């Protein structure tokens, strides 16, 4: 499990960029598109976190079950 601080910065960077894009789109009266951008960004971040949790469980299994 190669956990880096880079992953946290990537998630934070995606969140900042998404909030900027969402704000711009809402100011342009494109609320529906802004909602879709937010949803897609949430799914991407959720996938990244799920991958990290999977790696964590793999590491726990390796340590305690000696596989």
C-alpha cells in the first residue's frame, strides 16, 4: 500500500476546481449543467476513495491472514 499525501492533494484539487466550475456555471444560469458537473466530480472522488479503501483492506488482510 503506497499511500501518498499526493492523493489527498489530488482530491482537494479536484474539489476546488469543481467548486469554481460550478460557481461559474451557476452565474451563467446553467444550474442543471452545474449539478451534473458536481455529480460527476463526486463520482470520480468516490471512486478514488473506494480504491484507497480497497488497498487498505488488502493490506489488513495481508498483515493479519499472512497471505
